[in-house]
C-alpha cells in the first residue's frame, strides 16, 4: 500500500479527536455568575451552561492580561446589565471565546 493509501486509511483516527469536540454557547446577563480567581485561571459558576455541573466554566491558563480582560468584561456586564456571549468546549467546560454584547 502506498504512503498516501496508509495516510488515507488512518486519517479518520487523527481527526476524531479535538477537531470535532462538541462546543456549547451561552449568551446571558452574568448577574448571578460567581467568579473565582485562581491566579493562573478563572472559574465561573452558575452560568446556564447545561452540559457543565452547576454551570461551571473555566478560562484556562492564560496570561494575566487575558484574565484581567475577562474579569473586567464580566464585571462591566454585571453593572450595566448587558449580556455576555461565551463559547466553550462542552466536554471540558473550558471557555474558548467570549464577547460583550453591545445592545
């Protein structure tokens, strides 16, 4: 079998991992969220993320600047009543993207 044939035979094994990880999405006002800062990561509790126990989401080990930006975004939304959109990996409950809705 040629090298290309072997590659094509094994290709489904390589792509069956994180490429197809299920993602979740929420968009809500974070007034009931509880933030916990663990210095290298932030944990959010009581979101409406149904796949995650107690709405638990984690912003993974990222830079201090990104932690600060996320914390500030959530606090701004809490004070102003605006919504935050969060995309997360449903299997690990890890935040992959977020935004502040401008309405």
